[in-house]
C-alpha cells in the first residue's frame, strides 16, 4: 500500500505558482520523500527529493515541516508543458518505490 | 547520465504468444531493477524486484511463471510475458537503481497490446 495521500487533481493557469501537498502521517525515520512527474505513455521522471526542511533545484522546491508528516512540492510559474501527473513517494534507501494515485495537474492558458 | 532504455517501445502480439521486453541501464551499473505495470488512468503497480544474479522477488498476486524476469547482468534485465492474453495488455515500465542509493531511474515504458 502507498504511504501517501495527495489531491486527485489540481487546475492552474500559466505563470502561476502551484503547490501540491502530500500527507505521509506514518513516515519512518529512515524514509526519504521523493516526487516524480509522469506524462502520458512515458516513464516517471525524477523531480526532487528531500529528507527535511527545504530543498530547491532548477525546476521545483520541496518544503518539509519539522514533523515530516507532510510535504509540499512547489512549481514556480507553471507552463502548459507542466500538465502531468505528479507522484509523491516515501521510501527508504534501497527499497522499491510504491506509487499512490498521484495528482493530475492541468495547466491552462 | 542515469539513462534507462527499454526495447521495444511498443509491441502488438497475438494471444498465446510470448513477448520479451528488455530494460537496460546505459551509463551506470544497476544492482537492482524493478518492473512496473500501468493500466490506463491508473498508477504504477510494482510487479517485481530483481537483483543481478539472483531470482526476482514478485509482489503478491503477480504470477512468476507468467512474468519471467531475468537479470543476467548489471545493465540488463528482461521481462517475458508468457502466453500473453488480452488482459495482459498494459504499459510496462522498468526502473533501475544503483546499490545503496535511493533514487530510481525509470525507462520510457513499453506498450504491450495483445490481440
């Protein structure tokens, strides 16, 4: 069973910031939080990974509060090409990734 | 770096035939590879985990005699769907991981259609 809960869908417009929150109430001490993006008929693509506090890379930021029971993926200034399914995953190093339902993000012009 | 390829990208076969799907890590050695299946509008479902040189570990409900997995080298794993039937039609995705690291690198997927 997936260890995470995310909104099923979100809508946004081009240029807006999008924040997708994921709940993982039973996260273990050794678990990392990872976000993937998937376009139709493609394999998932790694976006960002973190353990605590804030992580930022060239495409997104990941905010993790001190209790680590949730995390928020922030996509700055989305474009139409960001329309995809976003998966939040919690796992320990060396174990398989178990996918939940993901969040379908639709970006409109 | 960290590229995973799959071949073929799509395959159509007749019911009762067997189909082999290859998964290769192109620029790194993958100690562990994973196979997932994804039906339309659904999430990825883990089928099995394979470690190089040892037998694959199948998830509950996945028939090991139907979905044969071979991980003969650190850069190649194969999934063979034996005696395929229309209900096996799906999108099959592999991923690979370097030992001890948390990040998994996914292949582009293989679309299997069984007529």
